[in-house]
C-alpha cells in the first residue's frame, strides 16, 4: 500500500452547478428544433429547384396520375407525416436526390442518433451537395454547409 503524501490535500476549486448550467454561458450549444423527415424531403426537393408539381411529373408517366402524385408529395411533406413503407421513399429517388437512410434515421431513431443536416439545403455527410467550385460542401456552421452559408443561397 502506498502511503499518502504528508500535508493538506490539494484544494479543488468548486464551481457551483448553477453557474455551470447557465444557458447564457453556452450560446453555441443552443439546440435547434429537431428536423423531421418531412422537413428533410422538402429541403432536398427545394435544393433540387423543383416545385411539388415538377417533382410529381418525374414520378408518374400519365397526366391522369399527376394529381395523385402531387397529393402524395404534399402528404409526405406535411409536418408530422412519415412514409409507412421503405419502397415509398425509394420511389421518390426518381424525383429528386436525397439519402433514404437519412430519411429513415430521422423517422425511426432517437434525436441523439440523427445525422447532422444542413438547414438550408438538407445535405448531410451522407449526401453532400456541390459547393459551386466543383467540390463537395463542408460544414461552416452547426447547421449550415459552405454552399448555403454564402449569401443564403441553396445548393443543388
């Protein structure tokens, strides 16, 4: 057994819990509202520069089905709505680029397991957008990629 060193124990400076837990001391840690699966689809569609009607055109072949496709997209982009089947989301890839795995993470996983997603265009580490200079975007803010942080423009 090792004997303790002689003399007083080192003094430890205690910081009160009230001071440490003061939110105003951590402005960069303010939590953004949770991104939902419907938000993600809307961001990716808008980043592709498509209206709901234009995206619906890419989903169906006949004019008769166009109205149903528009209603379908509107339902998927309604806050609180989530697709029931993986095949539904896989079918949307015909309309605009996004990552189905990111969609399902947002739909099924707890918030602490959600990927980091840009609030401007919906890109993530799994589906990066272009930065306008021929490369992939990078994170410049907690919730903004380099393409969206420049003048607030959305990327494709």
